[in-house]
């Protein structure tokens, strides 16, 4: 069997709001196989963006491990994360709404 391309192990994330830690993720674990197409669904505020930012190396987990292609990205510095994003990640942000661009600009 092939190795998962993404492994998320017991990831926690809290945001500091003043002096209070607000939990956004409480122990998320998942595995994604190469070529697998995955949708992350949940109500607003359930932590989808938080998880994607952590898996994409844009934000740090408070606890847990994230392995991309076998490499634990939690311990990587900013430069190594930037290299990882350059070579192994692709992002389409919600604000990048392709179909709102005129046909002339698409060409
Ligand atoms: N930068 C931040 N500072 C403080 N709290 C945050 C921050 N980002 C997210 N949160 C909180 O973390 C929780 C998860 O938010 P997140 O944006 O990940 O949810 P979501 O599932 O992507 O929601 P939506 O469907 O509305 O995009 C929410 O309680 C949110 O208020
Ligand atoms: Mg979101």
C-alpha cells in the first residue's frame, strides 16, 4: 500500500483572544492518500480554514504533527515552509473567484 501524502496527527490549535485561549481544533487526525480527492465539510467556525492553513504550512499547530510526503512540517522554519509551499502545495483562495473575471482577462 502507498504511503499517505498527508498525515495529520492529533492536531490542536488555540487562538489567544486577550488572555483567553480559544480552541479552534481539538485533536484532529486524518490521512490522505496520493491522488485522493477530499472535501472538508463542517459548519461555520468548525475549524476548516484553521486546519487547511496548518496543513498548508501557513499557520502553526499548537500541538500535534503534520506530515507532508513523509516530512513533519511542524518543525520546519519559515524558509523551509516557503520551499515546501512552492514545490508541493497549491492554493485557491475563496477570494480568487475565477468566473468573475471577464473572458478578455482570462485570455
Ligand atoms: N485569527 C484568529 N483569531 C482568533 N480566533 C480565530 C482566528 N481564526 C479563526 N478563529 C476562530 O477559530 C474557530 C475556527 O475558525 P475557522 O475560520 O477555522 O472556521 P471555518 O470552519 O473555516 O469557518 P467558515 O466556514 O466560516 O469559513 C472559530 O471559533 C473562529 O472564531
Ligand atoms: Mg473558513
